[in-house]
C-alpha cells in the first residue's frame, strides 16, 4: 500500500468547503476559504497508516508551502502547479519522509495532467479525451429498476442492442443480474442463460464493443468468449477473486466501480466520514491490486458508483467533485441514468427521470467524465453532443 494519498481539491463555494472540512459556518471555515481563494492549487494529503511525520510538516514550512493540518493523518497544502513541479524535481532530500512524499507527488502530478487515454486490443481502438463516449444499458433481467426493460426475451434484447448502435451508442453494456438496491443475487447458471445468447447475437450484428456487466468471473469469461470485449464489475474485482485472472488472461479493459456493501444491503444506512477520501483511496487500492495481478493500468476505467452504497447527497457531491478523480490517471465512467437520487430530488418515478438524467449527464461531461452510461441513448447522445461543445471536448465548424 502506498504511504501517502494525494488529491487535488475542486471546491467552488463555502458549502463544498464546509462539506469537506466537516464544519458549519465558523471563523475556521472563513479562514480556510480565504486561503483557498488565494492559491491556484490545493492538495489534500493523507498519510495512510501512521500520523503525518512532523519532519514532513517541517519540510512544507521550509519550502514555503502553507499547510493546514486537518487531523493527525491529513492536511491541506496550498500552492501552485509550478511550485509543486519545481519541488518534485529537487534531488537532495531533507529526510526519507520527504523522499517518500515526493515519489507520490510525482505520480500524482503525472496523473492529474492526463485527460487523453487510448485503449487498444484486437477488436478496437478507443481514444478517450475527445468526444464523451456513450455506453448504452441493456438489462436482460426480469427485475431491473427500469420498468421498460423488464421481461425482454432474447430476440427483443438483441433488437434493442441493434437500435442502440443505430442511435449512436459507442458501447453496449449487457447485464443479466439486477444490482439495484435490495436486489437478490441470481445463480451463475441463470445469469449465463440470460446474457450469452444476447451477446452472441449482438456480436454478429453490431460493430461497436460489447461490455459484460457482471461480478462473476465465469460469466465474464463466457461473455468474452461469446464476443464481449469489456468487463464492467460493480465490485471492483472484489466479490469474485477469479475476476482479475480472467481480465488479465483476455487483456480486456476493466471498469472498476466503487461500492459500499453488496447490492442487497448497500443502501441500508451507508455512512462516510469523508466520502471523497474513502472513494479515492478505494480506487488507489483497487488499481494497485489490479496492477499487481498483472492487469495493465492502461486498461483500467474507474466508476465512482453513483447510487451504490451512497446517501442522497453523496451522489451530488460526486458529480460536483468529479474532477478530483483525475489524480488517479484513469478514464472515468459515470452512470447516473434514471437513478433514485434524481427521483427523490424531483419526486418522480423512474419513467419520468429523463430531464434529471440529462442534467446529471451534462454535469458529468463538464467535469471531465470520459464515458456516460445511460438507458436513453438517442436522447442522451444529443445531451452529450452539446455538453461536449460547452466543455470544448469537440469543436463545431463555423458555417460560411
């Protein structure tokens, strides 16, 4: 495990700062806001184990980098990118603690500058960093939370996937087990029965990549053999220890999602001391585990898991602070489509959450998401196209 976690904060108002600091209005919050406003770069540093070494705190002072000690294990550094880059090139170390920290700082600075990524295998080459990719959700389940898709037979599912490609989807994500809150686990045999015929049918009828939405290694392997070329694992390869070997063997991209608990109980009073700290360090650990298992870092996509073990406000905080995940150096996928954080805020049923989904998708694109996972491909593609123009991910030709 790495010794330090480093994250660049993106807090645009005092409300977000209060959420980060765990404070309500106070002189301390006003003081933090004043310092934050005067510095281009604010980093949160967490010591992952022992309290932050006092020698390292002395180093910050000697380097004239203001430091706000939040707890014995975490602090905020106020600086600028040029100052940090100059410091990271220093060759003579004051202490071993500074050397450990600078190792992590260099990795962070390299990661946070990346926005463009490329994933290549025998079937396709994906470039992330231009137009936002749209992943269409194809649930082959009798109990999906999205009522429109319940009880689809094999032919109807294949036809729906073909329609998604025609509507502009870049990826089709096929799932055979509902992972909505409270969902009951299905057997491996049942999941295979649901997804394999659909993937086989789509593999011969569409040209875009197919993703298998599963946390079971045997299902992932069978789906890859049937034509899937991406694995989307809500457990981040935790629920089935064999998943990492399957992903490594077939050299396919893996979506590692953050989840707290399991689907049947994940929404039973989930709690966080600091949502972003916990989610960010979860990804650091899962990415490290994947790389140590032999999976190329270049094939890892992260998904903060909106709606998976999150309180209502947590989902909005993730969208507000999505840019903070850039420090991990991986493409980011966001899946807000029709979820309850929209329904609860608007007091609307699933079938009336299109506009709320459009707003969440727009926020995700503007914050740097590389992929959005949606039910309504045609409508959300239009949303993404405009959001990409606003974000300058693409340019429109001027009419003469």
